[in-house]
C-alpha cells in the first residue's frame, strides 16, 4: 500500500468517526424532549461499551489480565475511573514483565 492510500484511509476513517459522532448530536438536538425510554437507553450505552471491552479479557485472558480487571474493579469502588485504569494497567504490566 502506498503512503497516499494509507493517508486517504486515515482521513476517511476520521471523517466517518466525526460524522457518526456529530450525527447523533444533530438528531437528538431536533427534539425538545427526549422520551424517558430513549434517555434510559442512551444512559446504558457507556456500560454496554465497557462490558464489550472487558468481557473478552475476562473470558479468554490469563492470570495477568484477570488480576488487572479485579484490581481495577476494586479501585473503582473507592475512586474514579482514572485511578482504576492506572491501577489495572500497572498490575497488568508488572505481571506480564514478571512472566506470569
């Protein structure tokens, strides 16, 4: 693949991502009031995305991945998302570097 092709793919991907993100905002901004069911569904999206990211590691991961998920979950109970992410990443990196 030439560098021009790669550049065009990157630009097209960025444009598609931007349009899908702004599209949802533009559609929802046309409504004066959002139905409670739609609002509940939209509020559930972050949790659904998180599950799709975590579930494969939980089901197919080894000891380092599962340990990192457990540590991140425990830290998230006491603090925010960033400390949980950092704690999980540290556990994963340390365990992988030790060859576990």
